[in-house]
C-alpha cells in the first residue's frame, strides 16, 4: 500500500541522513494512516535526525498511544529524551512559520 511504501522510503531517507525528505514521507504516512504507530515512529525518527527533540518526543508519545506495549517505541523515546537532556541548550523549537524564514539581513530589498 501507499502507506507502507512511504513508511519504508522514510526509513531509507533516514538511513541516508536525508531527514527533511524522511519527514515529508512520514507526514504523508501519518495522513494516510493516523492510527498506525509506525507512522509516528518514522516521523519521530526524522525529527530526531533534525534535532527537533521536543517534536520527536511528542511523535513517539503519539505512537505509544496507539501501541502502548511497543518496546521499540519506548526505547526510541527514552533515547531521544536522553539525547535531548544532554544536548547543548538552545531555544525551544521555533514556531513552524519561523523555521524556514530567511533572516531580514539577507533578504533582497
């Protein structure tokens, strides 16, 4: 199915460290199968690769809502939480509308 194909491609992109593409596929899989824990696992993995830790944690937690006994999801969630706790402190993830904005100093007039 399209969701399985997208999930597998998202995993492949993650293994290639092409996290933006992995996230795009994972988001599409979440749209197609919003109750599938693996969709959230793929999304979380891509977000983790992008070092968007808070969002990755939220995605793993969503996946655990649909598959509470998943040791894989729980282990991955624990790993992201640990990495986030040890990461250099920076501001929280910026709002979506600010993430891809070009700073004013480099905008053409």
